[in-house]
C-alpha cells in the first residue's frame, strides 16, 4: 500500500507564500496576518450585506447568502482563536525564568 505525501496540502496551506524555482521570496508572518485580517473584514462586510438582502427580501439564492454568513462566522472564530493562542504564547514566554 502506497501512502502519498502531504505535498499537495502544504501547497494549499501556503497559498500566501509565493515561490519561484530559482529564488524563493517569502512573505513575512506580519503580511500574512494582515492579509488574513483584511479577508476576514471583507467576509464580515459581505455577511452584513447578505443579512440586509435577507431582511429586505431581495433573496435570489438563499443558500449562497447563508454560506456567506457562515463563512464570515467561521473566519471570525478562527481569527479570535489565533489571537488567543498568540496571547497565551506571549504570557508563557513572559513567565519563563532567565
């Protein structure tokens, strides 16, 4: 039985990192985080517009609007968890004795 590697998963997870064959130029963690925050903000704005469409009765595709709202909720939860983990890591580092 052959087990395939995780190369395809790694490529999809690092979509924010651009690579060339001769020179690898990596974006910094700060840039990735800023882009993710912008994406979450765009998702939240799209969800607000979807909610307004539902309230006004301008529904063409109800499932798509619910998908947009759910996507923004999951994105926001992920962002909050990233923040929580970063704070926990910082607090752990500050507790270390030198």
